[in-house]
């Protein structure tokens, strides 16, 4: 999946993956120079809380409370073509809450997520395992929020807008489940 699409929005716009951990890492990368290390760097995860206003991923306001129990973040060196791989793997406990009704679901699972940042600004996302994905109104199929179990491949343009999506496995529509 290689995307070469025109810029439509600012880099502040972001598709959210990984119960918040990957989003935090990706936002950090977007605001800092890409590492030029000779090997992958490793970091541990932690706790993250994200809130999305009504209409962003669901018709109601949503909170993701992510508690990573084990996690590995590897940032690989920039390749000669300018691409760079960020690999996030681990297990987490995620509590997703409808802030209008206080209804919540508790999700547990493990995942491996590869974010391949291309030199042109586009990103290929490959996820195996269990993961929550929130899609914004400008994304393909958005707004929506899903609990995926299986293999997911998404393609984002240089504005973080979802343009391509493929999934094999089982899904739960979390907006419907929390309504």
C-alpha cells in the first residue's frame, strides 16, 4: 500500500490506533525530527487517557483509558529511500466509555502494530492481534470506532486521513455497543 495523495488537512489530524499508546508515539514523531539511529530504539509504555468530542469517532463523547501492562516500542533507522518503521507491540487493558451515559466496555488483548512512515508523508499501518481503531469524519468509513481481532491494514495520506482499509478477522462496532 503506497499512497501519494495531495495534502487536505494539517498534520495535527490523526487516526487513533492502539488504545492511545501508538497515537502518543506518532504525535511525538510528527512534532520531532525522525531518529537517525544505527539500530532500533526501545521504550516502554504506560497509561494514557484520550477524550474525543461527540461526532469525532461516535455520535457521543468517548474516553479511552489505556493501561499498557507490557509494551515495546521500536523506532528503526531511516531507510535509504527515506522510509522509517515504528513497531509497537504489547498487551493492554482498555476501558472505553460513553461520556454522555457512563456506559463502558473493558477490552483486553495483545497486538503488534507496524507504522511505516514513507518519505512522502503517507503511512502504511499493519496491525495483528486486538486493537481499537477510531476513525474521524474525514476518514474512509468515519466517524466510527471498532474493536478489531485479526489482521488490519490501513493506508493514510500525509495528513493522517484514512484512504485505504482492509481487515480479516472479527470486529465489534463500539459506537453501537456503547449507545
